[in-house]
């Protein structure tokens, strides 16, 4: 019973966590300063990966005179991109988690989760499908799935959950504190809006800060498994979200 009481995840699902948005952002800023070099290098790796994928995909894009375009083999290229990007994004998320746990990280941490490539890519693919379907259904459901699935990749990497279980649990965690998490995302959204105004230079800070925020949120709301036991999420596999 004590292990269950100590487990941050169970406390979150029971809505017993004292969520302070200002404190989360302040602590994330401190973590970013302490681990800035590794986070920035990891962000650069991710950015260059997107650039390379864009360059490789360019020959398959034909722009018509009326401004429309044809993307040949779009589905195949998108799946390949997800397979490459998902482990890298997960690596950056987990750098934030590890920093929140006072563990050392380096730029090479970004590449640590490629052994989970299939599970991470499948998780991201399901997330993308849910978001796209939700956007078709009056936008709000898509926005919900985008926010609610935020922790799914980290859950697969850290707690070794299956993609569906990770997505369901991520949604349950989001539902417990959706207003506070949405507020954090609102701040991050405003920070990302500074990128066009600064010709992208603000991303030098905003990206490392973003991954610090997400890692800290994960650690605060979910945390590590107590004593290596399975996460106390009795009904994680049930297809329901505790709203």
C-alpha cells in the first residue's frame, strides 16, 4: 500500500498532485540552464534531420502553376520520416525526464531509443491518425488528442508500455489536470510564436526549454516506477479516459 501511495502516477490519477503552473515553468527554466548544451545539441540534431528529410522528399513534390502541389509516394515518405524522427524526439523528451531526475545526459542520449523504433513509430503514427481525424471533426477533438497524447512516447520509452496502453494512460493523466497542462502549452505556444519574429533565433532557447518542460511534467505527474514494479494503473488497458 505504501508503494502505491508513493507512486506519483497513482497520485496524479487520483488528482492528489498540487499542480503549480508557474513553479513548473520556473523549474524547467532552471533545468534548461543547467543542461542547456546537451539539449541544444540534441535539438540541432533533430532540426538537421528534418532538413535532410525535406531535401530528400523535395524531388517527389511537384508544384503546379495554380499553387497546388502533388506529393508522390507521400504515405511511404511520411512513414519513413516517422520511423526516423520518433526515436529522436523521444530521445529529447527523455533527456528532459532524465534531467528532471538529476541524471546526466549528452547529445548521444538522443540516439538511445532507436532500439524501440518500431514501438515509438507505431505510437506516433496512431497519435497522428487520431489528431488528423479529430481535426476533421470540428478541430477541437484533434487539439485534444494532440495535447492528451503528449506523454505517450515517454511512457513507451520509460515504462515500456504498448502504444495503445501508453496513449490511453497519457490521456488519463492529461484529463486529471487538463486545464493546467493546457495552460503550460499555451505559454509554450506563445514562445514558439516568437520564432518568425526573430528569424528563428529564439528557437535556440525555446526548443531546449520545451523539452525541459515536457520532461519535468512527465516526472512530476508520472515519475519512476516504485521498486521496479509494474505501474499501478489497474485499468490502463481499458478503453476509457477518466475525464
